């Protein structure tokens, strides 16, 4: 298992683009982040709830890599943890390279399973003009677009997560499946 660290944890009780940072968050198995508007067994994405309300919630926890903020700063976008709506900001984990079903062990107890890539929405441009265009990258080998704004996960084992907690990565059995949008 390789390791990284939790840089920040965030949640919001109401639908808003950004999520305030907290000293800790409690992850609840099968539900998500306690007290977060996106927690639940069925889909909680505000737009998708209107036409797919009974789908399982594969977006219980949103993770984003802090390294993206550094990349964006080089393009004059000042972004900090929680501002793009993530629940867990990571450091030292190549989230976008993880295969589907990777388990992330967070802190002492929590375990989440990566379900897919976050699908960036136009609200990113409402937050910072032009930022949506920075959330995509063209893969020079496949000529396909890669989404850069984090991954989504479901909670498999409850636990409390704090900034600076270790992240241990447990890859699934091969063959690995590449992440897709969820």
C-alpha cells in the first residue's frame, strides 16, 4: 500500500458550491459525510435528483488533490480546500490515476471506495470565470479528455477523518478498470 495525507476536510449542510473546512468529518458507512447535504443512500446531486431520484448514491464523498490548486495558481486561480465542493482534500495521492474500486483507508478507521471521476459542471465558471476549461486535459496518447477535478467515493467503513491523517491506498484485484464519470 502506498500512502498520502489528508490536507483538509469539508462539509456543508446546504446546497452551495463551496464547503467550509472543519477540524474533522465523520464518514458514515453507506451514507457519506455526516451533516453534508450530499449524504444519503440514493443520489443527492441537486440536478440529477430531479430525474433519477432512486439511483444509488455513488457520489457520497468527493475527493480532490491539493496539487491541483498549485497547478491552478500558476494560471492565476487562487483556490483553497473546500472551495470546489470537495469533502476531502488530499496530498500525495494521484487520485486521477486510481482504478475504480480502489479502497482508501483514511485515518484510524474510515474506508472509502472510489467509484469514478467527478463530472465538472458549469457552476465552476460561476465560481471563477474560465476555471471550467482548466478542469479538463487532453490525453496526448488517446486524444480523449481527462477530468481533473477529483474523484467520487462511497463509504465502506465509518470513521472520523482529520487533516494530516494518513491515507493508505489498497488497489483492487486485476484487471483494473479505469475511472469513468459518475
